[in-house]
């Protein structure tokens, strides 16, 4: 073996020793971590070690750091830079109970590719948090407590491709949250509290090809219309993304309904003017303007009658002139008369609902109308008093009728008793009752004299019979019968 060969062997041996020494250095992990090669990366696994902070005794050569299942509630300022972990490619912080992240927590991680923050209690992410992670491609934020994504949160991350925000409490994404993200392709927003989203938040994402929107309480009205139409056109819609509001749309998938059904109740923003004109001396134009998505249909009505250009005015052969322009509908009445007065109602209708407002047309000098208004209250009072009087008269008549019937019944009883007292037989009493059931009471009663039969019968006749009684026809017969019995 020559000297040249020997030198080569010595050089190789020295290289191997240095290589082994370097590998041994990075693999000498903290006692709470395991260091190993994983897919060609120097990896430190510190899973479920009850760590409350990032370990400070790891090699700067570590490329993948997994801290899943620890108790690191706060990521403070320069937390990774201070322990010299600036060569990380992948950082996993799943289920660590993280509640807050300082804006500068990820300073120094200029070559990190993936950050996993899923399963924590993060409520806010401030703009600038990912300012130094310029090569970040994947950010996982599932199962946190985020409510709002602020403007500038994801800005100028030219390598960012995927962000997952499933199962948070998101309600709003501001218009400038995603800016200058030329490679951004996938966004997951399912399982949040979105009822609507603005298209402006997503318009500047040219490569967006996957958008998860399921399991949100979507209010499918006009405010969601543009965003919904955009997702359908860009083929970003995924089933089953359904509506929860309004009730008429509940349970319907976005691709099952038309664009016009994403509507809002129209709003009438201008109507008028409330007009007074002199009778027979003026033309009137009433104007109505309404807005809504889609544009509502407008109409005018007077006395519950819908008006159009062929409608005839009350007590007239003349009609109305209606003219429409954009959001306006004008109603013109030429030479208005008293029959044209009253309330005119503007009605706006769309798939989102109805709205209406009214304006009043008054005719100055309409004496008849003024008089009618003046006497309406006295007339009502007079009718009420008349009705009350009729009621009182009716009650009095009923009482008198009942009393009269009772009096007649008593008189009948008195007459029967008198006849029985004077010894009239059952046959005579029956005959009297049959002939005249109603008998006036005796006006005078005297005890019969015993001097003679003739005198006794005369007094009895006076007592029982009135001058005007119908019993006069049968006086002789009854007198003879009584005399015979006596």
C-alpha cells in the first residue's frame, strides 16, 4: 500500500468519525423527547410529556418538532428563536391547550413549511403573526375558537397553498384577510357559524380550487347571493352545503334553488308627496322608489284596487297614468276631484317578501267631505241613544205584559171563589169559564139579605156582573138557576 492510498484511507476515516460525531450531537435529545430520522428529516418527538414550554435543549439541526398533547397555553415572543430552533420545516402543536399566540411567536422560522395548531383554544390571530414564515405552505387551525379572520392575517405568503379552519366559531372574514397569495388552492371553512360571506374576501385567489362550506347556518338571502353564484360558477360548491334561513329555504342545497331565490325583503325608501290640492284645479303625481335584490315589482293601489293604465277613476271616465324607471314607479292623476281623495298605497314585491307604504291625497274645498267628517261623531252618538231607548221601551212592555197576565189570572181565581161561596154548582162555573175565561173582579160586594129572594139575586147580580161584561147575555139563566136551588 503506497503513501497515497494510505492518505485516502485516513481521510475517509476522519470524515466518518466527524459524520458520526455530528449525528450523535443532534440525536442527543432532551430527556423528554425522542430524536430520530423520519422521512429523511431530523425529527424530535416530544409527545404528551406534560411540557409547559418549548424545550430549550434540542439541537438547532432539528427539522421536525412534534409537541402534541402537552400543556403549553401561551406561545410567547420569539419562543422558538430563543431556543435556537430556526431550522424547523414542520412544527406540530396539536392539543396543547394553546389560548394565545404572540404576534412575534414565529419569528425566525423562515424556512418552516407546515404548522399544525389544531385542537387548541386559540381565540384570536393577529395580523403579522405569520409575517416571517414566508415559505409556509400548509397551516392547520381546525378545532379552535376563532371568531374573526382579520384583514392582513394571510398577506404576502407567496408559497401558501392550504389553510384549514374547520370546526371553529368563525362568523366573519374581512375583505382583506387573503392578499397576495398566488398559489393558494385550498380553504376549509366547514363546521363554523357563518351565515353569510362577502365575495370580496375571495376574489383575489386565482388558484383556489377547493372550498369547504358545509355545516354552517347559512342565511340564503340577497346578502349571500353573489358569493353563492360565484361558488357555482367557479365549481367550488360541494354538497351538502344547505340553507338554514329563511324558513322557506331551510334544508335546500345551494345548487337546488335559483339565484333569484336568494332574495331580501324589498325596502321602500321614497314615497310621496302627501298632497293637498284645490278641487278641480290640479294634477297630482305620486312617486314611489324601492330597492331590493332582486329588484322588486312595484304597484299602486287605491281603495284596495290595484291601479294600471287602463283603470278608471271613481265616478269618472278618465284613467291613471303610470310610468316606471329603474327603481321608481310614478302615478299621475289629472284634474283630481273629491272622488280621488284618500290613501294611495305603494306595494313592492319580490321573492324575498313584500313591503308597502301609503301617501294621502286631500282635496281642499271638499265641503261634503268636511261635513261628513264633522257629523260622523254626533250621528254615531244619536244612533247609540236611539238604540238604548228602544231597548228600554222593549223591557217596559215586557214587564207590563207579564203583570197584566198575572192580574188576569188572579181575577179569575177571585171570581171562581165568589161563585162557589154563593152556592153555584159545578155546571154553572164550567159554563162561565168556557164562555169568558177572563172575568173582571167584582167592584162591590155586599152580604146577601135574607128578606127576600128577589132582593138577594139583585145584589148578587150587581156584584158579579159589570155593566160592560159579556156575562150580561147569560144573567137571566144564571139568576133562574140560583133561585131554583135556593
